[in-house]
C-alpha cells in the first residue's frame, strides 16, 4: 500500500465528482468504513498511510499489517476494484509465498506474484489497474508466459497502456505499463486496447518539472475531453481517459501506426502472448528525398567559394 497514495487519490476523486453520493447515509458509512482496504508490510509506512487517509477524510479504512504474498493472507474474491503499483524488483523463496499463487505462476518474482494475488483477491466481475515493469509483458520464462496466458485466455484483458521510462524518476528509470483487466474466470478477451503514452504532464528527467499549471493538470483528470487539444503535446492522460471512459474501445481501430489501436486476441496468441506494445506498434518513416550527389558537390563548391571570398574581404579590412 505504501503511503496510501492510490487510496487517497481515489477518495478525493469520488469526493470531487460524486458529491451527491454523500447525501446517502449508507454510502457515507461504506465510504468511511468499508470502501478502502490496504495491506502494508512496513510498520512505519503503515502509520504514514493511516495518517494520510485520516487527513483526507477517510475515517476508518481497513488496513492490514503484513506481507500481501504470505501464507497468512488468504483473502480471495473480496474486492470489486484493485489499484496497485507493486514492487518492480524482488524475489521470495517459495516457502514464503501463499501456495495458491504458485499454482498460477510458479515464480519467485514479486511483480508476477502480485498480479496473481490481485486476480485471486478480485470478485468475479472485479476490475484491476496494475502498474507493471515491461518485463512482465514480454518475459520469456514459463512463469511470465503462464500469467499472460491466464489474463488473455481465462480473464478479460482490456488494455495495456505503455508509459515512458521517465515517469518514476528519480526513483526508477525502468519502462512500465498499466494492465487493465476484469476477473471473469472464463474466456472474455477478444481484442486488447494498446495505448502508447509519450507524455504525462511532467518532464521525463530526474527533476520531473510540471509542463502545465496546476489548474490545467487537474482538468486533465476531471474534464479530460475538454482539454484534449490544449494539452496534446504535453500530456496523453486526457486522451487515454476519454477513450476509456467512453466505453467505445472497439471503435478505436487496428491502425498500428496510431498512438492507440486494438490487437485481436488471435494475433496475441500467435506472438506467444507477448503484450509489449513494440511487438505490435508499426512505425512509419517519413520518406526524405535527397539531391543527386553531383548537385550536392556543386553546392559545397559554391559554399567553399563564398568562404574564401569572405576570408579575402576580412584580410583587406585588417590591412
């Protein structure tokens, strides 16, 4: 859970966009006591997260102290929505991991185990948005392939948003992506939506300076469709949210030269369940017409002649 950033932001979003919901006493009770759940292994981080939630109006979240991957965490079929940014790098011994996770993907890599855990924790029909390192998308090990196959063949994999490598600087420079999927426990994937994000509103160096003012940045999330043209070179988030929220991803098209496109399931299967956008993205190179070599040589001679004339004129001025 870390400092509960995802939970806090989700809570703020609901408070800003669905203020009328809080007029319902049952919803207020659900919001304050049941809606927000988190688990954290670090006691210090747990205290920070708890305080962070309290300060942002979430009165009594359900917070669990311990390892999410351990045997004593047997939570399953419990949640309708999971937002996660699991550790990118890490490894555990098999005896430290809850056994049911190993049946899905036998691995020691935490980034794979967390995706398996999220699948187990979701209710049928539950949705997830999970940030993963690119290695999860194209790794060639049996564990990598089995996890991707599970998402494609037995669940509903809806989207893969490829993010630029600088989004987590200065903490990490690794390339990442967001997996969007729904737990169905049956074959639902038909086409997968891919989006090639180039900008997120901040510079992609270690400083991560904002490229827009705070008001415009907020509109990117609250009113994405209204700022599409205004921020198109600075932030892809409004375009991503607009396509996703419209619920018309099947109308995106299969033009793989575009920033956003669909890939049929059959093509993903043929590529050994590879979910890397580079596997499918087609780059169009602009055709450049060059002058004939003889013309270029003549232009160089003319430039050289002008250079000599300029030097001679300079010498006369210095006499």
